[in-house]
C-alpha cells in the first residue's frame, strides 16, 4: 500500500514537472509569414518532432482517412494555426509523441517499474491534443471578451453615417492585434479581393466556430438580406454579448468557492494535520513503547 501511494505521488510529481516544462517551452515563435498579422508561438518540444515528419507524413496519408484529416484541419483553423501546420503535419506530430510514449512504456516494462513510465507515457501521448484544445479554448475566450467592445465602436461608427466596411477598416487599423482582429482582417481582405461581404463573414464564422461570433455574423447577414438597419442589429448583438459575458463572469465567481475546496482538502488540510497531530502521535508512540 505504501509503495502504491509512493508511486502515485511520484507520478503526480512527474506530471507536474512535465506540465511546467511544457509551459516554459511553449514560448518559441515561428517566423512571421507574409500576409500573417502576428507571430505564432508553439511548444519547443514540437520542434523535436519536425525532422521525423518526412518519415511519418507518408504513413499519415496512407492510413488516415479524409474525415480524420478534415477534422484536424478544422481544429487548426479554430486555433489559428492553419498557416503554421497542415493537418497531416500535426497528425504526424501526434504520432511521433505517441511513439515516444510507447518507447517510454516499453522501457518501464523491461525495467520492472511500470507506474511512473505509464503515467509519463500517458502525459506525453495526450500532450499535442491537450495543447491544441487549450489553444482553441483560449482563443475563443479572447474573442468573446473582445467582441462586445468592438461591436460598440462599430455601432457608433455605423450610426454616425459611415458604411460597415470603412468603419471596420478604420477600427481594425487602430486596435491592437488580437484573435478577433486577425479574423476580421482576413475577412476584410477577402472582401477587398472581390468576395461578397456575407460570404466572407460566414466563412470567418465557419473557420472560427465561436458561438458569439457566429450569432453576430448571422445577425449582420440577416439584416443585410432583409434590409434592416445594420446599426440597430449591431447594438442588439452588443448588448446581448455583454450580458452573456457578465453572466459568465458571475458564474465563474460563484464556482470559485466550490473549486477551491479540492486543493484545500488535497494539499492544505493534510499538511495542517501533519503539523498539528504529528508531535502528538510521536509522543503517543514513545509513551506506549
């Protein structure tokens, strides 16, 4: 029982170390490509897999179905990394991490110590997928936070008599580049190249797949089709998105008191009990001896 508990603690410690190293090594920037608005940061450990992709990518094309590749490409688009990675390349990175995890697990089996290698192999195998999911979540959260303020400024500009495209161009030129600004700039460039405004905005919504942005785009396209005032629709969407953002903030604030119980019970209370009861237990043991 003691050895099992020691193994679990060691596995948790290794997991924390791997997580910390992943956070530290996630600050590598790719060079800014032509037409891109910002540099992209990727984990340094992904660079280790790059030399092996020439061997792995043909296997990915051979064994992965179009559905798998298409789903991976959708996730890369949502994360904003479609310019950095193709779907086949990122699947190749995931396969490389899986092979490394299997290698570590095999070494653990041969050495007879299975617990720590097993936990490490699981962490290594799921790391690329977890990184991509967390990137998508952070990007969607950034868009949700920035959308109401941008809609407010856009509403004021449209209601003052300017058209939507010129208002969007001037606002994006003065805003700090963020995920929402990147996507709007891509849509604005597509419109400048001759694509219809509704098609460019719907393509942006389909690329990002963030609920609030999709609702706003649908409202703008519907107002454009029905001849309704776009300024009025923008104001309605701005109020709705701000109310949703406030509701989410209140929900997270209410959940914090419940979530804090877990670290208190797992980490703080055991330490307090050891400090308070440890000397008493030692004295009791000495007395009975």
